[in-house]
C-alpha cells in the first residue's frame, strides 16, 4: 500500500471515532422494496447538477427494463446540499443524489444517507483505489460510491502566452512573476482570476500547500482552517489582488467566462472536469487552450478540487435498484461513455475507477486542448495529491463562513472566519473539540 493510501486509511479510522455516530446505524432507516406491482419497472428519482447527467439517464433507461430513472437538475454547492437535506427532512428526497467527497462525512453524520455496505460495499472495495475508498467508507461501512477524482490542473491560453512571451509557471513564485509581466504588457489583461466566492478552490489550494482544515485527536476534532499553510495561501492571493495582478470575478459567472473568452484572462485554476465546460462555454477557442500541472510551492503537489460520489438518501424504498443504477454510472463502460456523449453538456470528469479512465479518454475530443491527452495528465496528478487531508463534520457551514468573510475582508479573513465556524459548529453538534 502506498504512503498516500496509508495516510488516507489512518485518517478515515480517526474520523470514525470523532464522528461517534458511525458506530451506530444513524445513516438512515432505508430499506429496499424493489418489487413493483403488475410487473412494472421500479422508478427511482435522481437529483444532480453534474454535466452529462441527462444523456446518462437516457442511456440507462434505453437499456434497462426493470428500473427507470427520473432525472431532476438541482443547483450545485451549498444551495444544492441544502435542498437535499431539506428534502430528507420533508420525506420527499430522491433515491440517488450526487454527494461531493467533502460532504460525505457531514451527510452521513446527519443521518441523510443510507448505509450502502450491503448494496455496494463489495463494488467499492474491489473497483476503486484505497485512497478513494477512504473518502466514502468509514467504520467499515460504505456510505457512497465514488465516481470521479479531481486533482487540480492549470488551464492557459497557449496562443496568448506565446503572444506575451509568458512561460507556463511551474511554481507560485513564477506565477506571480508571470502575472506582473502580463500586466506590464497590457494594462487591460491579467494572468488569472481568483474568485472570492469559491471556498472549495481555497480549500484545494490550502490542501496543496500542506494545510489540514480538519484533523482528529482520538475522538475529538481539531480544526485548522487558519493553519499556517492556509494562511500562506490566503496571504498570497490577497497580495496578488491588492497589487492588481489578478482579477477576482465571481466564480462561474458570465463575467468570468467573458473575460476568458475575450482574452482578458489568460489562465485559470481548475481540475479535469473543467475541460468539458470549456468546450460548451467557449467553443470558438478550440485549439487555443492548453493544460498543465498546477503551479506548486517547490514540490509537485495537488489538492483535490471537487470530486463526486453517489449516495442513496434516507427514506428511499428502492436502495437495491438505486445501487444498481449507481454501479452502472460509476463502473460500467456504457455509463461512462454516456456521460461523455452529451454534446450540449459534455463531461470531462476523471473516473475514480482506473479501468474506466481509458474509456473516458477515448470519448473525449482532444482537439479542444490542441491534441493534449487530458486524461493522462490528470491521472498522473492523482499521484501528487497530498495525503492526510480530512473533511469536517460541518463542512457546509464552514464553506459558507469562508465565502461570506472572504467577500468582505479577503482570503485572510475567510480562513479566520472558517476556523471560528468550524470550532463552534463542532461543539454545537455535540462533538468533541480538541484543545
């Protein structure tokens, strides 16, 4: 087992003790009543925001007679998770939903998820790397099934880098130098934009720098949202913004996309999943974008920026059918191909199942990135993900606190506010806080 795998496994065992609840059956009371009257197929509901979902569901329904899936698109981020949690409370939650890795401990500890050990435990154990298994398995129980893994990547306009004589930065020092060179060359152009509205990106950058927003000591949680590496990252980006070396558009906004499409923003920090959206948002720039490893602090490293899994929500009466649909989504060639086949909402997610990466790569049009093998590069970056990161039991509230404070007082204020919310949230939930 690799160092990364051992570190993730150790962290997962510690999380079990700190969450406390995972020793009990708090994950939900869902059962499986998958027989349908009159020989009709079982109908399950599926909520997600992920690209390619519509084409995936259509492909599943065409090829399965006993199970039919009804797809509903929901918002991503905090709004989407609030919608899911409220649906569980109201008793009208979907059977299947997308759960990003950072939300698995929180959703499990709140009792929003059905324990999938009997339905998908063998699949997770046999088909996914140990480092990915640990993101969805706690206390020997499987709570969700991995779909993709998302090491950070750096996207840049190769044509405009050449125009301005900019070398692709390999370190964050080189990134700052390049940012100054771009501003000097054209006062209306910037190297990149760092959004103040994307706490997941700040978390990934802190992770890359060696930060650990949460750790455990025995059965107690120890938040580190404002630890030294995270403060370093916050100060770095606050400095770039203060010196007007980067922009700060709202993440995923029309203004952000327009700046990239018009050449006013030359690069951005993303992950493998970013490429699919680029093809839709900026189709005219085919062949003008390229991708590279994310700049680092001196040693090759990455954090995870996103990454999704699928869970069955509390109250589902069709856990067995839901698990069959999830297994098809995550480990079946047809499922992976269908997600990539949607021309209106293409996906470029990197499958967590290594056997599916070649399937995804074969379906992805490399011409948009000038012929680069996106999946090969992304797979290589998986090996650079810094081990030892743990997501917290109140991650949603921490993200909200970071985002709100960052908008008012910069990234430094964001990590400070996130630390306070992490501490108060742990105690408010009746969990132990390490001192």
